[in-house]
């Protein structure tokens, strides 16, 4: 009979890298925002087609169905954009900051969907800026401790 070793193979000490943006909700927020943009583009193309090609205006059912699908798509994508906007802000900063940003986005949404298109950019830039400030503080503290000085706070 063979001598079977009960030792486990060596485990490679590996950790998956942290995502570049660090927040799991930023990318889905931007994806839903772009989908909303595509719904707006589809609706504008449909309306332009109805104005430029007169035979299609005799098919009101087609125009109503297409417009309805675009409006429903814009509504759903706007809602998901706002949900992910709130989740990204809440995980990174606080619930109060998230509530303020979502309320502002809801108030701006009726004005050409500004809440859906502008607020995610604002929240993302705020989060990235605050993360950079925290990294600088950490690096300054590490450099000061390496030099044997007390870190400036």
C-alpha cells in the first residue's frame, strides 16, 4: 500500500485587488443613468421619425406604443439610478448625505431629467474627492511616523 500524505497543498497567499472606484454602487448607478439616456435618445428618434416621415404619423398606435415604452423605460431607469445614487452615498458617507442627494435629485428630475443626469456625476465626484483627501491624510501620517514626527491633524 502507498503512503498517502494527509498534508494539504500550500495555499497561495492572494487577495483579489480592491476595485478602482472602491464603491460597488457607483458603476451600476452610472449604467442605469446611461440606460435612461438611451431611452431619451430612442424617444427623440421616434418623435423625429414621426415628424420627418409623414406616413408613420398615420399609425398612431405605433407612435403611442413606442412613446409609452420609452416613457416606461425612462421611469424605471430613473428610479434605479436614484436608488443606486442613495446607496452609493450612504455606504461611503452617511444616510443624511444620501437623503439630501436623493431629495435634490428627485426635485431636479422634472427639469429635463437633471436629477438623473447631473446628480450621479456630483455624488461620484464628491466621493472620489473625499477618498483622495483621506488617502493624502493617511500618506502624510505614514510619512510623518516614518520620520519620527507626530502627524499633523
